[in-house]
């Protein structure tokens, strides 16, 4: 999937110091383009920072320091972003070697035209890039969230409910093999033995309700507490 070449994408053997001089040249949605400009101006990442990296789930969480009850947590989520968009903007994050990155991405790649393996490969490319570009950063990979098609709100996701756990299985196995922490939010957000997002945890079948964010926050606090304790 990730066949495009951009100055923001660094190969594993590229010296890390060269990354800091790069800028995001990849153009995507208007919102994406505006956010990467904002991120470049912020300069809010250092060795004590925890970065929340992802799509609308992350961006709509807004103030993650307040949500998680710890300082130095920054929100690098972009509504509508996908694996291609994230890998092209890693140059805004990895050169600063943050303490930890919590990655959640892939939902916007899920359509009937893309296989579970293809979505996984996009996520894998991001994982590999982060690990090679900033090996001192603790990486946490979160599962894709379940969806609820009964809301009939998101046409690209029609018929994709059961594809998401397939992607998550590939992610979990890869993280286990590479020694990366995998956080299973899927099972905490789904309805019983189904693969469906609980109705009370979503606003529209895709995005989380305040109650859904509460479930997510409680799980993340366990991992963030470890990072704070190690400072």
C-alpha cells in the first residue's frame, strides 16, 4: 500500500539527525494539511513527552493530559487520517525521541476494496519506522476499535465488521513477535461475543461516545502510569 515516496519517510538506515530537517510534503485532506502545519509550529515534543498518534478517535479526545491525569501528553491525532498519512508525518515526531507513543490507526483504511492483510501492512510499516527511527521510545500499539453498522452512517464500512478483528489478530501477532506492547481495546468495546461496537459506547457507529472514551481512558491509564513511574 505504501508505495508513495515522500521526503518525510525515512528508511531504517537513515541517520536520525537527518529526520529533524525534513518537513511533511505529503498532501491529503484539507484538515490533514492544516493539522501538519499546526504540528510543525507547536514544537511540543521532547524526551518526557507521551504522544497520542492516530486519527479521529485520537484527535476528538482533545486534551489527553487531562483525560489521563498526567502532564506532557500531546494529541497528534488527525480526523480522517490513515496509515499513509501517519507514516508521512512521523518526521514531526520521531526526531524528538518522545518517551512513549500510543498508536491507533487503520480504521480509515478499512473498505471493501482493501484486505485485512493490506491494512495490517500499512500499520506494520508505521511500527517498523517508529522502532527504527526512535528506538528509545516506548511504543504502544492499540487495536482497531469495533464498529456498529446498525447506525447506517458510514457507507465505506458496510460489510466490514468482521474484517477488523482479522486486522487486530495480525497486529497482535506481529507485536508479540517484535516485543511491542499491544493494547486490546477491541474486546473491551465490543458487544458480548459479537464483533459489534456496543451501542452505548458510540455516537454514530464509529466514533466513541463520552462513555466509550471513559472505557478507553481507564485502560490507557494503566500503561501511562508505568511511563510516569519510570520518569
